[in-house]
C-alpha cells in the first residue's frame, strides 16, 4: 500500500484497538532475513500484524503438506492488518482457510535487544484457532518489556486427521515451524531467541504438552506455561487410524490425500454431525476413553514417540521450566451458558463413568466432598477434573519425577457472567493473563462479567511476566509432597495440595 493508505489503515487500526486518535500515525520498520516489514507504534508499543511466515497451507501443493517458508521480498512489506485464520467453522459456516501461517508481534522496541519472548498458541478444541482474537492483544506484555508473539496452526481435518500420504501431526508441525521462525527472526524485533517461553490455553496448552515431549522441539523454547491442558488427549497410531476411517466413511471418500483435498469446505467441515451421532454410541465413547474430542495428535514415532506425560516423566522436558494449572470449575463453560447444567440427569453421570472406566460411586464421593448436588453439577465437576485438572496435575507430577522445575496454579475467581453462574469456568482467566479485561468484545464481556478485578489481572499478568523473565513466577515451586499451588482469586495466596480429595478419588493412569 502507498503511504497515504498505510497512514489511514494505521489510524483505523488504532481506533479499532480502542486507542486515542492521532493525527500522525507513527510507523515502525524492522529488517528481517526475508525483507523489511513496516508496522505501527500504538500506545508506545510496536505492533506488527499478519507477519508472513509460511506459504498459504490450503493452496495447491501446500495443501496437506509440511509448512513451507515464504520467499524473500523486495521493498517494505506492510504489517498493519491481521492475516487469515485456519479453515474452520464460525457460527456453523466455513470461514478462514487462506494465508493463515502468519504471526502477530507486539514489542517494546525493535531497537532494543534481547528482550524475553513469549509465544502464545491459541486453543479452540483442535477444531478452531484464531491468533487475532482481541483477548490475546500483547500490548500489556510489551509494555512490561516482553516481546509477545501469537501464532496459528491448521486445525480439525487438515491439522490432525491421520490421512494416508499426508505427513503426521501437521498441526504440531505448524507450531514447530512457527517456533523455528521465532528462533530465526525474533532478534530483528528486539527479542532474545534464547529466552523463549511458549504458553497456551486449552487445546493450545494440550499441544504444548506434546511439544514438551517431542524431540523435534529441542532448543526452541526455554519455558512453558500450560493453562488448562487436556494433557492426556492423544491417540496411539491404531486408534488414530480407526477414527480417521470412521470419519472418512462419513464423508464417503477414500483415505488419501487427493480425496480429502478435493472435499469442498462445506463437506469437510460437516464433522459436527458425525461427532453428534458417534457420541451417542457408548462403544465409541469407551473407545475414546471418555475424552470424546475427535481431533487429537497421535504417536507417529517422529513428532510424538509416546504419550507426552510419560516422555516428560522420563526426562524429555527436564531442562524446561514448567508452570501449569487450571480453573476450578472448568466445565461450567460448557454447561452453564447453554443451560445444560440444569437439564443433565443421572444418565449423563452414568455415561461418564461408563466411558471413562472410573468407579460408579465417584459421583457420590464428589457429592460428599461438596462438589455438587444435582446430576448436572456433579457431571460438570467430574468433567472439569477428568479433562483438565487431573491431566494438568499429571504434567506437574511427571516433570517432578524427572527432576525438572515446575510451578502450580489454580484459578478460583468466580465470574458473574451468565447471571452469576459461570464462576471459575474454562477460559475465564485469559483476559486476566493478557490484561485485556476492558476490550470491547463480547468474548471478554461474556467471560469476565461486569466487575472483573483489576488487581487480579495485575497479579496473574505479572506472574506470567516474571516467569518469562526469571523462570520463577514468585511462589514456592511444586513438589510431590507439599504440592504448593498459587490460588488466584480476589485475594491470591499459596495453598498446599488444594485438590487432594479429587486427586485421591479420580486416579488416572
């Protein structure tokens, strides 16, 4: 774009970000190994949106293939607007799927050298991914001296399905590719390539568990923060094949790269109907071990050699500092806004214990422990711990068994969203970590409610920054005896083994 267009785009970008109007938009130019990039200076932070890393992964020979780096360019490339997002559903309709292997960068100043770097991997249940989400704005991190990067990865079929003739675990390959790009390029933006902290939430944290165990990730990051990881959500090769064959039979196509690539987006993204039908079958849920998310990484022998928590216990991440935790009422995100918590009956609890193989009396144990009274409340509490809390605990235990460093946290603040019933649900902590509480976004408002405490945002955000800078968030490290945990709330404090009852009741292999 010409300079007039650039200045206009910069002004509009500032206004959309909620920043004050400036008659003269400031620009920032960096020199990368591929070419020059021009971004904006907003609120004293240098912002680069949609910086190209990989070739468009849904086009031609790049489809269902390993990510390929972009070619060098001449002149100055403008990085003012966000790039595309991966192919996914939005309100039931296909969206994204363009030039999505791009990163967004917020930096204190490209001229400064060796600032710590934090790379955020978004969640989305492995079906969606959006590194442009307003909740992940990196201004607060850059204001505190950290270079913040958000990246994308292919999701759903393209990212995770085991397809004949297609490289395994393309989603993880995209993450590795993005982290290598950071390693090679972040110095141009003022970042220290030898001090990188990777962090993510939900599926993002789940996949960081895989990265911690992967031999291909060695040297790409020094620290990792896992927010609500479903850390046991992976397939072995045989189960990945069975899942793929079932979904491809639903599509009515052969298991081949060409057949899948030829599916129109509307057909490719019709998998929710398949999931809804399969999840009604007890044998299917038992086969998936109770975690009925369809798209998961699988042990391919190269990206993933074995179950990640087992590899971590054997020392795969011994040299990486780990901070991990979850929210105290995770599953309320899935049962409160839609009212399901009031409709679920005893059959839902029985289906849970049947598919997971947990004792039939576990719901009564939870009731006696004060985790709920109605079937919907008990089901929600059980799912919270089975999918998120206990797997996060498993990562911490595995790291300590290997002699590595680890810290634990638990997010306890109760949001008044959904008529005061959302409480400490899944993803509520995100605007606190990024200090984006007051962004003009329904995603934020529907999460944190009307009166989110600024002091809690300062406490969590500062802890994440301290961890990235010093490798210590500011409380007692986790061990297998006292299990010290920072409990984030209106008044945050360290507690010892806060989930002892649940940990001893819900024993996961």
